[in-house]
C-alpha cells in the first residue's frame, strides 16, 4: 500500500471525484460512512455516548457527518463546532443536514471550558491532513482539556495538530488519540515512534478512491500488507529434500550470550530452511547441542568469544552474523579478515549483519564499503545511531538511512514498531504487523534467524527482508491472542511461526 504525501492525497481525491462524477459532499459522505462503521466495530453492540469536536474545514465536515450517522443509529451525540467566520462548503452542507433533523451544534472557541460526560467517547475532527501550520499557544488550553480527560479519544484521519508528512514539534498542541482512523492510505507521521503518543493505534479506512489513479502516483514510501507479502512467498515443492530449502549458517555468541544463537538458529529452522549450522565459542557447544538438537554445531578455538571464522563458507546459502557476539578485539579482527576474504570470493553467500557485527562496523566506518552489496543489516535504534550518527527527528532518521543504504547499496531493517525496510533504490517499506509485547529480549535474534533462513531459501535479499519482518510480526500477533502482551517471549514468537505461515497462506490456524 502506498504512503502518499499530502499533495498526492489531494490529487488522488480530486481525480477520483472527476473520474467517478462525484461531488465533494458525496465523497465526504462516503468517508463518514466508513468512519461510522469503524466506530460501530470499536464500540460493539452497546449504545454509546459521543462528544464530537469539529473544525471549520472538511475534517470538521467528516465529524459533523458521522455525528448524524451515530445519532440516527441510536447513540447519544453532542456536537461542538469551532466558531469561525467561514466554513468549507461541505462543512456547511453537513451543518444544514444536522439542523434539518434538529441535532443541536454547540459553538466553541480556543477559550471554551468544556466538560465531558464520564463514559462518553471523544471524536477529534478539528484538523485533518491538510493542516498547513503548527497550532500556536492559543490552542493549548482547548487541546489540553481534551487530552487530560479520562475519556477515550478517536481521531479522524490524523490527530489534530500533527502534520501528516513533515516534522511536528512534540511540544506543540497536539491531540493524543487512543485510535486514529485514517482515510485511504497511512500518513507518514502515523508510522514514526516519536508520534506514537499522539496517534495510538491506527486503522486505514477504504473510502473508494480510484485505484487506477493511485497507480499513477509515485512515492518513496510503502506500507507492507498481507496481499503484498503473499505474492513473495515460495510454494513448497513435492519432490524436495533438506537441501532444497538451503543451509543457514548462524555465527555469534560469547560467554553468557549463547541464548542469542539458540534463538536465531531455532527461528531459522522453523522458518523453513533445510539445515542450520551454528558457529559459536567453545563454551556454548554443550548448551546448543542440548537446547537445539536439530542444529549442527561448530566451535571457535577459543572458549569465551569468537576469534576467527571458518575457511569453508561458500558451502552455505546464507550467513547471519553478530547475535550475542560481543565486540572483543579478537572478534573485531576476525570480522575484518572476513571482509577481506569476501572480496576474493567469486560469489559470497547471502549475508545478514546484526547486533555486535553492526556495533563493530560502527566503530570502523571505513569498513562500510567492504560489505558485499545487498547484504542486510538489522539494527535496533541505538545500533542504528552508532552506524549512521544521531538525528533530530524521525524524518531525518529515515533520510539518513536512505542515503546510507543508497551509497553502500545495502538493505537496512530498522527494528521497532512498524519496522522499516530501507532498500538500496531509496524506497522505504513500513511493516504493518507486530505488537508492543514483542519488545522483549531475544526478539531481534529471532528476526535475524527468520531473515537469514529466507535468504538460504533463495529469496532475493529485498524479498527476504520484507517477508521476514512481516512473518516475525504476524507470529507475535498470533502469540498475543493466547498470551498477554506483557508475557510474550522470543521463544513464543518462534513457536507461532507456523501459525504465521498458515495465516499468510489463508489456512485456518
């Protein structure tokens, strides 16, 4: 699913109205209807009480229209409208429709003092994606009243005060929504960690904009959906054997951190590769053989950390390096020697670098050019900062990663909520799966094992990264059905990888 700029969303809406012979008020009615059904799903079968705060533009018009629909469905509705000398034409049409059925509209201003019934749901329809300038301090009082209420807040399209596709200072007056219902496509700000406190969970509502017009609009940003991923998945072959699905080589671990390799190795095999071999310090041999008998194990000459890499690496289809590995000087020297060997190989195995391999690379910026093209790096935010340097906001972070990825021709997976896969062509793909319970120790090791396994199964690197982050998130989401998010462990994610594949293939779990 494309993530469009404000300018392109407007173009899409205007072109749709022209192609479908649709009046603006009719498109607004369509959007309000989608919003109404989403809210009905949110509240379930009960009768509810709503307080709707409407602005003077089309976002306010959406609020007025959905207020009418909620009222007609039997809910209690109180509608506030910002007092203004002029309103958009569609806003005025919906004001008139409310007057015709005797639903009162109460004027408010930035100085208003509001009281919200204890069990009511607040709907924020003050400002939409077209907000052109930051809300000033005159809005602070009204916005704070809404945010400080104990009532749940539902934002229409985007939380009021938040820009859709450019940075917003977090100290500005911005609505803090529990849920955001956004129209047609995600807005870029909804996907960034910095704004999570304002956006809450978000849901994209289809309002029937013309898909053929969407195809003509280019964008740097994509939102990974199930339909996209299903096109990537390889079917199993009837006459296959363990060699058919590739041999994964997992390198890492140090004294006290062998668990990272166990998790990555288990995830790799569970994702579908035929064979897994782990290369670890000698101290982990008995641990890994006992914990994961399906894996083959090779050990470094040293007991506590990795000091060298094996000579025969071309026998493996994919190599994942760095999980729990540490940054000992011996390990750093071995990694440099490995890069030198890669230069001499006619063809290197597919590669993934994680955790301490990235930390070592960050200490040695001149090594970045030695990484074989189309390798995958999977940093968490702190590792990413060490790699590319600090950033001011999420927009700058993405741009810095895009620049780094294009310059070195590498794939970077920025781990976190809505993990972003940044490809060498400059495109950024945000993941749509996963939940906060996956923010747990070892979850990143599992992701590395999944992606390395897909590389071994001969997925192209970009496909492996996109499919891997999606499967990882789905496995966590399935785990959250039976396990409270607070209790999800990395092992639980591995245990539900089978369910993730089942769901991807539309089979019953």
